[in-house]
């Protein structure tokens, strides 16, 4: 009897593992088949694009303050940055 190299030897799955793997593959495929038609988006019409651009131009004064805090293990205190967007 010839012994197989353990590196090349195929891995055998138990019966339960095969059933679980098949079920998860089927459920994933089913999920994408159900969700895919809902994800179709239509292009904006010319009027919608013009309206969107006009509203963006009108709202140039919008600002937001932000604060970022980064923790580095070598430092005792976090690094804090803040600013406006």
C-alpha cells in the first residue's frame, strides 16, 4: 500500500460538515438571487441632475466641525486633531 504525502493528501470532510457547507452555499446563492433585482438603480434624468446641481450650489455655506482621536499603544495620551470641513 502506497502512503500519500500529507501535504498533497486531500482533506476529507465529515458528513455534517458537507451538509452545512452545501446549505450555506445554497442560502448565499438564494440571498443574492433575491437581492439582485432590488439593487438595480436607474440613471438620473437630466432634470434631476440639474436640480441636484442647483441645490448643491445654493448650499455652499454648510460646514461641519470634526474631532479625531487616535490611540497609539506607545503613547499614554491619545492624539487629538480637530478642524472644519
